[in-house]
């Protein structure tokens, strides 16, 4: 197996292993959780075949991208960011509504979320500017404000339709700046301004009726309602199921049924009651079918990925690849954490998919690219190390040959 990875899959064996195990879990659990999709499609196999094709495409993308030098990713990220911003503006104006949110656009018959490529492009660009700050500390103020401007525009556009995605992306960038040793005063200022804006926004939503607020802020009322409902929930509410708490309650029932070992794949009951058992609440189905032990194993996989990206970052000789793998590792892990909190009944419903496990073509393909970039960085590190070893051997070989010739001459002279 190790020889297979070395020969065909460059990069890191551990990261590849995490990738494939998550894909296997995805196939098993989605086949079980997609009963409602199978009913609508009048086919038991149609949903899983489609999902498998997305996973296969994600694996192909991971393989192709991990062969691309990260310097090219650095260059094309700026073009990708510009296109993503234009698409985010377009989706606000003419996006397709799904679950009361205009997050989707359709181009050439393909429906996708512009926020996904926007996240990738932004992480790469932020990593580039942090590397510039580390290379030239004298320009920290200028590059810091450029980071704030770019992140503010992208996160702001995403925020208008998807608060949780904007929050996860913003938190990832904040951690990247913290790890990149940006001034603690600047980081404290960001935190303070963020809290103030959230408090002001919450107050405005409570004070201004929804019909008087511009349409672009309509999602704010959904989030405030969720916060109020969660904060005002009492013990009696936990035993009542209505339209407002349907997903949360059935998610809790799934967790309760799972116990330690679960009811085993294919035996879920709550998959037939959860409207989004195959994406937002896939972790609830995992707990129900595989129990607490299965859930802990999934958490362990994401933790391994996070720690492994941290290890990769420490061996990078320049700041850009170190910040790039750190940012992508954080983004994947934070999104997974949010989904698992919601699926376990401890968080507000966010609509965040579980990376590589939840259903969704755009999400799977983008996560494949994330893994590909991480693997590409470690591939280049290993290639550079092997190159230096070969150069060292080539330098030492003539010396050894010269010493051998001198030894032969000495013997001949003695003879």
C-alpha cells in the first residue's frame, strides 16, 4: 500500500488516507440517508450513483491539483477571486432560491454556489498577503488593510445570503492572521469591531420590521429568529415537535437512538423524517447508525487532517505554502465542527455540509481541490528534499572516486 502511494499518489500518505476514508463513509451513509431522494427519483440507485460520480470527480480533482505547483495556484487565485466577486454580486441579484436563500446560480446547465470558489480564492490570496507581511514587516499596515478590504468585500457579499459560511470564512482568516503573527492590537481591534457590528445588527433587526428592511437583509431575520428560539427554549420545548424545530428535534432523536454502537448502516429511522438527512444533518444519521464510537472516529479523521496540515506548515521553508495549508486545514475543520455541532443538537441550524460526506456536487469538488492543494504542497517539499539528496550524492560521489584513485596509486607506488 505504501509503495502504491509513493508511486501513484504523491504528497502525504496520511492526508490521502483521510480523504479516502471520508469518501467511503460518505458512500455508506448517503446511501442510507437518501431514502427521500430515492423515493422522489423512483430509483434506489439514482441518488447514490450521482453522489458517487461527484466523489469520483472530487478524487480526480484532488489528484490533478496535487500535481500543480502551488506558485501557479497563487497566480490564478487573483483571477478566481475577481470572478467569484462578480458571481456573488450576480447571485444576490438573480440567484436561484433554495430553502429561502438565493445562494445558487446556474451556468451552462450546472447549478453551483459561488461562495465555494470564493472561499478557496480568498484563502489563497490572504495567505499571499500574510507572506508579504512576513517578508517585509515594514509594509504590515498597508498589506493588513488590503487583507481587511478584500476579506470584507467577499465575506460581506456571502454574509447577505449565508451568515454561517461568512462567519466560518472570517474566523479562518482571523486564525490565519493570528498564526501569521499579525500585531495583537490589530487582531483585538478586529474582534472588537466584529462584536460591535453583530450587536448593532441584532438590535436593528429587532427594532425594524422585516417589511421595511431592504430585501438583501431578509436572511438576518431568519438568524435572529433561530437565536431567539434557541435562547428561549425550555425543557418542555425539547419534547415538542413543530414546523420550526422539526429538523433539530428529529436530529436529537437520531442521536438518542444511536447510543454507543448505533443501529448499524441502513437501519436509520430518522432519515425518513429529517428533510436534509443527506446534507445538513448527515452527522445525526451517522450517530444513529454508527453510534457514539462512529461519530468519534469521524471527528478523529478531521482532527488528524488539522494536525497534519499543521505539521506540513512547520516544514515549509516559506510563509506562503505554510499559511496556505494552514488556512485550508482550518477551513475544512471549522466547517466540519459546525456541522457536527448542529447534527449533535448543540448548535443552531446553519446549512453547512459535512466536508466530503454530505451530498452536494459543488462542495465535494471544492473540497477535492482543498485536499489537492494540501497534498501538492507536501509533494513539492518532498521533491525538493529528494533533489537535494541527489545533489549531495552527486557531489560526494566524485570525491569518493578521487579518493579511491589515490588509494590505487598509493598501492601501485608501494608495489
